[in-house]
């Protein structure tokens, strides 16, 4: 289908900017919340409990949020979610400075903040293919810009939050996070369209969503995204790989690098350098994917295999326990190789999912990914404590080898070597009619 609309990149710019603001605010909160709790209570246990309350709702909220985005439209869902999350975040320092804020109330507000924020994240992902087509931008370019927000945020947000907390106190950082939610909501309001996809186009053969008025119950809709992933071979394969890599990789920052720095590099000072190298590598890799996907990384299957092969080689090189300079190169390489993965996966999900099911599918993806991460972090910490860091690194490197063998031999994933254009029609049709 040839688009008859004029090219308008302002909605894409607004959506990408809103995503950057949201992610930067979230990463600043990761630092500000424990500092705030330690300031008012000096209890590490309470700081940990607050962080747990902030992260706990992601699994359930992602599933339910995807259903909401498909039912009421991704634009409305994103705006309401941002406003609700911002209100919860602003209430923390406001109540603390007026009537006081006990720990249970703080945990409740943090829980509600994340409960509101997760649907907004799924909704922005559901909006992305529409504004990409409206702007007549290559999907790989748009996905790269969008996914880079997370990488940039983890480089910029935490040090910025620590600096602000040192100068003005952590309460100011919490207000900044609330402000990022408000700014995100205002930006999304400026995005045209965004109504539920099922209302803006005729049903296509093979679509899983039921017509309006004959919707399934909420519980069934919550699981529809997961069922659709399992019934679609390429999605089942690529999401299973994402879940496994979240299990294997998410412990790198909170467990592996701090333990490695303390045991082998003479103290915790080196961990900041290693984290910076990893973050910078991820930013470079994520941004570089857009131009590289035209030719150098045009074969998505080869890119997928190559990224994981580089990560695997770097993880196995850590078993040799190299010194600081080599470790800086290793952590940079891990970040560089991980950069293209998110935009690549985003493109596969977009091209394999009907627009009226994108919210539910993204909700299921987020829930699966968030469920795997804490399990992997706990397992890595337990193994490092009980069998040692080197055996743990060797074990996880071996698991990566098995994962690469699966990617190489999986037939649906090998199909990613084909041309991209064949799968873009559904998303483009929805965007030009919405």
C-alpha cells in the first residue's frame, strides 16, 4: 500500500523525546529512592524494601497495561499512565515535607507509580510503528532511536541523580522524575491519532483480536499476548532468547562487575569505570545500528548471532580474570554488542504482530523479560558466593554457547536473514489510516 499522506516526522520526534524523558526519570529514581530512604531512616533494609516496591509491579502491570493500550488506544493509555505515575512520584516529597510519610505509605506510592508507568511503556511501543510510517522513516532507524533511550538513560540518569542529590538533596530528584512524566504526557498529547487500531481499520485475516463489543474477558485478554507469541514461531523463538539473555546478563551491573572489582581489581573504585565503559558501548551500539542496518547489518539473523557471539566471547574472556584495562575493553564490547539487540527485536515484534494486538504482545514481552531478570540476579549472586566468581563466569559463558547454538539452528530465526520489506505492510497500513 502506498501512503497518500504527507511526511510528518513531528509525531516520531515527540514520541522518541517522551521515551527519553521517561527513561531518564526512571533511572534517576533508581538512585534517588534509596538515597531518600537512607536520608530519612538510615536503614539499608528499608531502602531495599522501597526499591523492591518500586520494581515489583512490572510483571503484572506490563500484562494488564498491554490490554489497556489495545482497548482504549496507546495514546490515551500513555498520557493517563504518565500523569498518574507523575502524581504518585510528586506525592512522595510533597507528603514528606508536609504531613510526613511513613515507610508503608512510601512503598504504596512507589508501587502505584510503577503500576501506572508500565502500561505507558507498552503504549509507547504500540505507537511507534504508526508514527514511524507517518514520518516515512525506516523502521530500523526509528527503532534504533527509540531503543537508545534506555541505553542513554543508564549512562546519564544515575550520575545526574547522584549529583543533584549531593547538591540539593534527593527530594529534588523525585520532583524531577515527576516532571519528566508530565513532560512526556504533554509530548504524547501532541501525537495525532493513537486510537485503538481495531476501530481504525478493517479486520485482517489472521488477526487475533476480536471485534469491539465481542471482546473477551480481561483475564483472557491479559494472556492473549503470551498465547500469540507462543503461536508465532519467530516471536516464540526470539522472545525466548531475550528471556534467556535477561537471565544471563542483567546480573552484570549489580553483581558481576562489583564483585569482580572488589575481588580482582583492588576495590570498588574500578566498578564505576567498568559501568561507564559498558554504558558507553551500549549507547554507541544502539545508535550505530540505524545506519549499519542499511548494509553492514542488513542481515538480521547474522546480526543477532554476531551480537551474541561477541557477548559470549567477552564473557568467557572474563574467566581468565584480566586486569583493569582489558576489562574496560571487555565491558565496552559487551555493551557495544548488546546495543543493536533491542531495536532488532522491536522490529521483529512490530512486523510479526497485528497492530490491534501490539499492546498485549508488548505487555507479555515486558512481563517475561522483567520476570527473568531478578531470578538471574539472585542466581548469579548465590553462585558467586557459593562456588566462586570464576566458576560462575565459566558456567554463564557455557550457557551462552548453548544459546548461540539454539539461535544458529532455529529455523524461524534463520528466516530473519530474508528481506525486511516483506513484513511491514500491516503496521504501515494502520499508521496511514490512523
